């Protein structure tokens, strides 16, 4: 039973390395377990926008917390995608309104030591994925149309309005 709905603005970053691979985290669900479960889906760094924050500031703050990569908000390209996602967090329905940005040509060793306690409990792995690996994979990705949508981003600087992804 749902006791409340939490509408949350979120900012996410497509972090692309020099080989055009995208950094993704492996989600094990929304609740910590005594033992980490299997990866259920792969998703980009990012998270909720805090009071008084704009989307770019939230995106770079989340990126720093989750990967230890510190960048200027002006380095982000976009927004490139918009996505609405709903899921349960205990008895709360989370209604996330996600805005995606791109950060290109990154050379960085991911350091997850700045993650929140809940993120540490979830023990989410990370890895760099090529478009071919994503396209050929049987894994689940968020957004679901990541292979198609990512192909449109890899071609060069984003110049149009954000695309709605699922």
C-alpha cells in the first residue's frame, strides 16, 4: 500500500570517456539487503535536486559524491534527455523527473567513497560500457532505450532540445 507520493526532480550525467564509453552503476533495487542481490539494471550517476539547487549544480554535486569527479557545471552539455520514472521506496511511490546532461572526454578513476550510507549498503558496482556492449547485452538499462538514445548523443555536441526517453 502506498501512503504517499514523492515527486522528485533529479539530475543525471552521461559520463563519456575518451573511447566514448558511458559510466554506469549496477542497481540492486531500492532497499538494502543483508547480502547484496544481483544487479537488476544499469543506470547513470545522478540523483535528487536539493532545495535551492539548479539542475546543473545538482548534477555535478551528485557526480562528485558518487564518483569523486569534480567538474564545473558549465562543462555539462545539454540537457539532452528528459525521463519520468516511478518506483516504490517502502510505502512511498517515488515519481522522479530526470534531466540528463553529458560530460565528454573524461579520464577518471571512479572513487565511490563519497557515496551516501544507503548507496554504500546497496553495494552498486560500476563499469564503463561501449555502445556495442550495451546494444549486445541482455542486461536492463535505465533508460530502457539507452542503446538508441545514446547513439544520438555520441555523434557530437548536442544542439537541439532535450529528447524524451523511456
